């Protein structure tokens, strides 16, 4: 079994497999750090992680907006804006 792909398992999140991390981050709309933090808090059950992230949705959205603002600042500095 390689670290990038494993057969489909929509019930568990394995944060040691980059393919799982990418898949679940896209599916849940969160960053890798947020996903790893959620798994550390509630375990690897996808439904538990989804519920945990849902309860913390406001802080997730605020964190994502901050990431986007920082990225825009960096791009603006690189372009001399």
C-alpha cells in the first residue's frame, strides 16, 4: 500500500495518507492543519470529524479568510501593488 492512494473508504480519515488528506480537505472545505486538528480532537471517523468541523465552522471560515488575505498581500507585494 503506498502513502498516496488507498482503496476508497468514506468512513475513516487517515491523516498519514496524503491522498486521504487532500480528498477530505476538499470534501470538508478545510485546511490540512484544520483536518489534522479535528482528527486529533475526535478521532478518524469521518462523520465525527465532519460534525466537529461543523461545530467550529465560524472559526474555520475566519481562518480561511485570513489565509486568503495573507495570500493576497503576498501576491500584491510580489507584483508591487
